[in-house]
């Protein structure tokens, strides 16, 4: 009984990264890529360049537009998300929020007080008790 030789072909291990990372391109790379893309005149050259570099057509369009609108400054990497507020703006926003909360609380208390006053007026009318006059017109 012969055993067949098991061919041990190396199976490449597949590595799965836990979290995908966003690629960041320098302004220099973007400028160089735009120059190279501009030199693509033959049919299929631009597509070959995009595939070779792993760049999508939309990305190329965005880089071209940014370069047209803002020049080389438009190609520089910008951080994503909202711009951080300066210290005075953050303090002012916090104070405004606190004042709005306080105002809402005082408005609620005022409505409750007005309701109690109305109830007191009606009770005094029912009982025939005269209340002292107020300066308020109601």
C-alpha cells in the first residue's frame, strides 16, 4: 500500500485587519498625480493610472476641483469633522446654554405662580373674601 505524497502547496494566510484605515495623501503626491493624469492623452492611459495607484475617478475629480478653486492649498490634507471652537466661543456657548436652561425653569415657575394666583382669586370670589387690590391689570 503506497501513500500518495501530499503536495504541500503553501496556502497564503488571509489576514483580516480589525479596522480599516483611511488613506491620507500628501499635497505633494496629489499634485504629482494630477500632473501625471494631465499627461495621459492616449485612450486607456488614465484608467490604467487610476488602477495602478488605487485611486477612484471621483477622487481625481475632487482633487482637480480643489486645485482649480484653491490652488496647491486645496490639495493639502484637512482634518475631517467640525472645526474646534476657540476657548471664548466654547465658554460663551456654555453660558448661553446655562442661561437658556435657567430661563426655561423661571418661565415654568412663573406659569405655576400665575395659575395659583388665578385659583386664589376664584376661591376668594366663591367665599366672598375681598382681596387687596393689585397694580397688575388682568
